[in-house]
C-alpha cells in the first residue's frame, strides 16, 4: 500500500510541470480557480496541498511503460485525463449541489455557478488542446480515444441524473451508468499512454479493458465509501449518499435483489421528506443486512480479477504490470 | 438580402443530415434536448422550425469554396462550429438566467440546470469527435483550430462575467472580450473549410482575419439590437440588455467616451435596485444622445470594411468572395 501511495505521489509530482504549463494557457481568473479546485492553492491563492489521489495520471504514465515506452511518453495523456476528470468534478459538484470536496468548499459554492461551469468548460477544451499539440499520429489517436471517453462519461452523468427521478432502475442499468460515468475515463487513462507510444491495438485493447474493469471496481468501492466511509477520511459527511437518496450500486442491488428489505428500501427512497439521522442509519443497516454492501465489495473484487486477467494475457513488461495491479488493488482496498 | 437569406437557408439544409448523424451518437435524452434547443422539435418532440440563422455553418461551407474546394469539404467543420456555438448558448442561457431564446423557453428553464450543462458538455465533446473522424491531416488541423477558438470563446465568457461586477471596464477590454466571445468562433468558422481543404496558410489567415472582423461587427450589431432591437423580431424583450445592466459595447463606449452623459450612465449602472420601464427608456435615449449607438454601428461598418480588404487581398474565387461579403453585409444590417 505504501508503495502505491509513493507511486501515486510520484505520478502527481511528475505531471505537475506539464499540468501547470497547460493551465498557464488559461486566462488568469480561470487559471487561479483551477489551481484552487486542484488543491494547489487556498482561496487566497496561497500554496496548499489538498489535491486528489491522481489515479488517472498515474495510470496514463504506467500505460506508456506498459507499451515499453518511457513514462514521459504518457505525460500529455496524463495531463489530459486529469483535466477531463476535473472538468467533470466541477460540473458535477454544481449539479449535485455538493458544497464540499476533499474537506474544502467546492468552486460553485465559493465562486458561483458561472465560475464552475466556465472553469470546467475551459479544462475540457484544454484537454483536447494538450493532446493535439503532440507531434505525430499518437497525439491524434489519443485525442480520439479521449473524446470518445468524454462522450461516454457525459452519457453516464446523464443517466445518473435521470435515475434520480426513476424508481425502476435495474442493476444492469446502474452498472451501465457506472461504466460510463467512471469506467470510460479510467479505461482511457489506462490505454492513453500506450496509444501515445504507438503500441499495437492488442496491447491498447488489453489496457483499455483492464481500465474499464478497475473503473467499475472503483465506482463500487466509491459507492460503499459514500455510505459506510469514515467521514474524517473521505471528507464527506456520514451516510452522505443515502442522505441524498442516491441510487448507487449497493442501493440498487438491494432494491432489485433484496426481497422484503429491498421493498422497504424502495419505499424509503420514494419518501418526499428529508430523512432524519436515525432513519438514514437504519436504512444503511438494512442494506448491509440485505447483502448490498457485501455484493458491492465482492463485485469490485470480481472486476479487479477480470482486469488482472486481461493484463496477464497481454504482452506487457513485468514491472509495469505489477504497478498497474498494485494500483488496482489499492483502488478496491482504499478508505477514501 | 433575399439572396443571403436563401444562402443561409441552403446552408442550414446542407448541414442537416450531417448534424443529425452527429447528434445520433448522443444518448436519447441528450439528443432530444439538443433537437429542442436547435429548434428542430417542440417540447413534446414534435417537428418544429425555430432554428437560428446558422451563420457559422454557412461561413464554414463558403470557406471550403474560398479554398477552391467543393462546399461539402467544409461540412464536418460546419457541423463542429454549430455544435460549439450551441454548447456556448446552452451554458450562457443558464449563467445569464435567460428564460427565452428565439421566442421559446430555454433548456435550463424547462429541463433544469443539469440538462443544460450536460447537453452543452455533450455538444462540445461531439464537435471534436466530428473533426477527428475526418480522414487525413485536414481534420486534425481543423480540430486544432476549433479547440483554440473554443478556448478563446470561453475566455471571452469569463471576462463577460467578470465585467458584471466591475465599474472600470475600458473600451479596449470590452472589445477584447467581444473578440473572444464572438470573434474567435466566427474566425474559426470562416477558416475551417479552407483548413479542411488543405488550403495554403496565407488563404487560411486571410479568411480567419475576415472572420474575426465580421465577428466583432456581429457583436456590435448584436449589442445595438439588445438595446434598440424590435422585440417582435429579436425575440428578446425591449431594452433587454439595459434592463440586465449589461456592459455591452455601446454602453461601455458611452461610459468611457460620453462625458457628462457617460458619468450619468455609470452612476445608473451602479444602482442596486431593478430599474423601472421609464428609467430604462431614459437611459437608452442618453446612450443614443451620447453617440453610443452611432459609434457601435459605425465601428461595425469599419470592421466589415477591414474584413472585406482581407478577402480582396487573398487569392479566393470570385463567387465565394462575393457570398462571404454578402454574408458580412447581412450581419451588419440584420434586424435580429
């Protein structure tokens, strides 16, 4: 675990100069909001250190190594996927009305809706620019990969919003939504370095498949942490996803496969009033009893195993494979 | 004028199948919101005909002809610029709180903020996808051109939002904002067909310069129509931009060059209360008296003349040049 945290920290450091150079292309106001959102500065512009895990850039750099290239080959991809990820966070926080992320106020909450919308738009556009600036066919292929993943990510978000007003969401629909919302960008992150390195399609496909699998594992664990995560570690309030009556994967599993407990949960989700503390705790226990938590964690492990198989069948240097697998392991065992 | 309207209508027809095919890649919900936003359907999904002028696609098709290629060569560019334009409208309407566009409710007003954000995001991402799908180097060069223009467009929007809370905006700053908000995409529209056709840089630059000029002319006329336009034609309420105390170009000209009348206007803009009908009418008259309206229209003609010069100095077939100039003429004399 320490090794993974080191490797994530190294990845964050490695992409810093390129990320900073990319953001320097933005107008000063948007740039400084980006720095705040990324956790590089506080609200007054003073240096801070409150960034995310940066799993996606780490995958992008390892993806280049998986194709036998130096990690630097994946750098523009690492920057681009991190930009797309943060574009989606900026817009999501606004749409979900979330006022905190990583223990700090979200951009829309302190700078207004327009700032969150425009900074997100700017990051999305910048991601393409970074890839199209790469010389050679790898950059164009990477831009294509990323724009398709972005389309999938947005489709996932659209479904997520739709599900809020539906009470008949199937588990397959919910998994499809997660594949779009989370799987697509993790898949692109895992393949983009190899694409930039001009790797054979077989290798790219194996890495993309691995990324899609661990993307789903990531979302399953995220959903478990969104209910049972330790608030001081996750930076979210306790039971936050339940309080918002989110139709997350463990919830949808319980509704669709939980028998009588599922029907109770379904009724509870349909209630109009804001749920009280005890009500939320009771429901969390019911989901646990009905096996929703266990199913989500088991499923995350199954996905991780499927991803591992794809990597093992591909022609990937041992060190890169081991690091990718450690990262996958980290994703399913993390606590925040 | 009738010829221009015909040519705009032809352009709209010409891009329809490609535009529809592009939107077919979106999820059904986002696709149907796009169709509504574009004026192709009403809120129930029934066919409608309430689209915009589609100046940008017309420019993109003519731009290919200006490079000696058939207009179809510009088709992916025409679709892409129209998608980027509509991405920005969807987000702007939400940020500005505008509830009507072209006599119909805006997307956020009927479908909610999340729909406007996500449909805009989807259109922006799709624009890149359309260009990256083009075979050959023209598509990549066009994608680069468009992504830079998109960055500029967003920068212009950021300034526009900033200016709302500033009372010391200079005329140069305001012109710079308009060059970003409107000039950049009209510039890209005027050059993208030539880029797709693989035209020499000289021709591309001339067309891009022409587009930037008529883009500014477009915004100047837009600002005049936003104050003095005929509501039944523009689809906006009378004096709408003044009512919102927008620091548009004629307003900024008057504040900075209008002497005593400018100082009065400046004070009026700083008042906290919503202005009444008479107050707004009086201010519109003052801007007129101070020469703000005349300056804006004169400046629009000057920009158009500058753009014409760039076209005349470039090596462009006569028919394409004439059509581009008619379109420029239309832009400064239009009433909506």
